């Protein structure tokens, strides 16, 4: 699989199928631009098309994860026409929706500040790990915009609860790494210098499982998070399980379990 050449992102890929992508504008604290939105969209499509990709890790180059929308570009927002701004907003929304919808699990390794759109990007991941330097805030209200942006108002309450989400959204205050872990915003906080190693270890653990089983698990978790019916959730789960019994990996997993050996998954 050949990945596109990126201007704002750097990409590496392990033999086990772990794709690691760093936002690469360290001089601007990895702030988002129109180009980055387009490249997120390209990245999401490429990872989903790469049938041997197993996990996507997102992190930031330098001392930040992502400081949100670049202020140099943001200066133009108040003078853009309503339709021009809507086009830009939808471009950004497609980019983050694409990251959330990637076929494989997405791990955000948050190495520093994740503000505004950077918070939204971290929320779009399936799993969030943080370094002690990680800081989160819904910076939108500090520049006259709404925290109802790029999925934040939907994802944040589902992680931390509506009252805590409201406090974070209305105050725009910083949430440190330890508080983020306590309220469920991140899964865990790594020791200094161990963030990427921890993310890679978790990715490797995911890679020991059936690719199809993991992909269908992600699909079920996301789809059932958007419905309110237990019966509908069960129906989707039933169909997923029935489909997986038709793959090559399911009988291989069962045989490996009985033989007390490691399975040889193909993703087929």
C-alpha cells in the first residue's frame, strides 16, 4: 500500500500494520489548516483502503498535540461570506468524521496541548492516551465561537457526562492530564517519555486479535452509541457475529485456542 505524500503530516508504518501519524507543524503547535483538513481526509481513506493496516496512532510533533485552528487562517473567518464559511466548516467536519470512521481502531497519543479542534481530534479517536504534559480545553468560546464544533458537543458528554462537559465547554478552562484520566476523558496517563511506547504496546495487543473481529467491534460500538434501543443494538450485534462466522479468521481463532497456539490471522 502506497500512502499519499503529506505536507502537514508525517507517516510511518510497522510490519505488524500499525500506522503512526504525527501532525507536523511544530512551529505552530500543530495547528490545523485547510491543507491539514484535506490531508486528514486523504489519510482516513488511505488507512481504510490499506487492508493490512491494523491500528492508526495519532500524535503531534514537538511539544503540542494540536492547538486547534491556526490563528493566521482564523483571522479570515469574520470577513468570509456565510456560504464560504459553511464550506470551510463542512470541510473540517468531513476530515474529523473521516478519522473517526477509519476502519481500524484509532489511538490518540496526546503529547501536549489539545485545544479546540485539537480536542475534537482527540475525541474522534477510539482510545486516548496522554502524557503528563497533555492539556485539553474547548477553546472555541475564547474566540467567540461555540463548543458545538467538529463533534465536540456530541462526543464530550458521552465520555465525561453532561455536567462536566458543560463546565469544560462554558469555561474554556484547561483540563490537565491527571484530571482527564479521572473524569474519563483519557484512558490513562503515561510516564514521562513513555507515551508512544505505551500507544504502540496497546496497538500491538490489538494486533494479536482477529482484524475482522476488531473492525466489526469498532463498527458495533460506534453504531450502537448512536441509537437508544437495546433491541436494535442486539440486532446489529447478531448480524455482525453471523457475518464473522463466515470469515477464515473465526475458525482459525477457534482452532488456535484449542491447539494452545498463536492464531495466524489473515483478515479474510
